[in-house]
C-alpha cells in the first residue's frame, strides 16, 4: 500500500521531499511471528521487515518496512505509538480477539507561501 500510494502521488505531481508521513502503531517484529515461507516472500521485496520473534521464529516488522520505503523515497517520516500487541491501550485483534477498525488518512495541504 505504501509503495502504490507513493507512486500514485508522484505520478500526480507530488515531490517526495515534500511528503510528510506519520506511521502509527502496529505489531512489532518481536510479536509478529510468521511461517518461513511468508517471511521469505516479504523480505524479498521489503528487507527492512526482517525480524526474529521472541520465540525465535521468523518475524516481520511491517512498520519498519513502511518507514524504510518512505524514507528511501525521500519522504519525511515520524513515528507515533508503539506495538499493538504489547500496549494494552492500543487496539489489537491479535491480542484481544475482538474485532475493530483501523484507519488511514492521506491529505493534501495547501502550499505555504
């Protein structure tokens, strides 16, 4: 999603150096263990996602991959929140087994003179 959004924005005239991205809470690589096959598939296209889970299994840090992709494109990135699995005040289906909703926002701000 990050790559497709960046590509679309640039095709429509955005300059990556003027993009400001805020990456919010997500499950961290220590808490997101995955099968080796999925790990290999993801890391092949997003090496920054490579992690090892607490139990020693392959892990994915998708937040790190998103930040890496944005920064390599030239965007300014800030991080907010932490691991949704570890922080009880953040929504996590993985932790609580209760469904909910997440959201994302893309906004165009007027140019400052």
